[in-house]
């Protein structure tokens, strides 16, 4: 198994997206990149800890590649808005890839270069490519949030469309 740590806005969205993929063993929401030990969600929301909401993905590289995870990642969030995903605004929503090794760093940088060169987005990709950092697991109530709260407003209007996009665009990758 390998690990990928990705921040694509609210971790409720990214968790739901990656849990649907074949080859993904687990997805944990959490916080990465900040300067406070054992941060809480409330601290993160104060926007001064330096942490980014991320998911830690354990995946089987024989079943799904890191590059495929990147393709899904970039297709399911807006990587062009610094510190923002839709109505979610703050440094904790920064698009980020915390690479675990040189191969992941290279894949991330090359993917961003390709997306910028081929004009995939109207604005340049601002996803930060950062070295592996301490991962802090989010509070239990954040885990499997979409699956446990499908009727919640945010889940219906923000998470569900991203899950539906994966179901359509990446149907061959679904469990």
C-alpha cells in the first residue's frame, strides 16, 4: 500500500470522492501543514494555525495509480482559487498535495504544468506541492460524513455533485 495526502477544499468532499474508487483501501480526513500540535476543527476554522484540510488516502498502486488519484483530484475541485473552494473561504481550503516521495512530487509538478499548458482552467493552477508533513486525524464526527449525513444541506449541494461527477467521468474506476 501507498499513501497520498491531498487537500482539495472541505475534506467531507474529498473523502467521499476517493472512498468510491477501486484500489483505495481507506480515506481519513485530517489536517496537515500547520504549526499547532493536535489541532481541532474549531482551531482550524479560526484560520491561524496554518493547517490545510486534507485526506490521507491508503491505496494499492497495482489497482490505482497515484497519477489516477491526481486526475480525479484535479477534476473534482477548483485548483485555481487560493484559499478557497466555492463558498468555503480560508487558508484551510487551499488546494495542496503533500507528496510522500520524489515520484509523487514529480507527478504533481508535471500534472500542474500540463494543466496550465493545455489551458484546462481559465486561471493558473495554484495547488501547492508541499513535502510530507505531520498528519493530524480529524475528529470522529468528520469521518464518513457524507455517507452518514446525505440529507444535510452541505452534503446535498456541495458534496453530492462532486460524487456524481466521479460516478459519471470516472465510472470505470468505481468500486
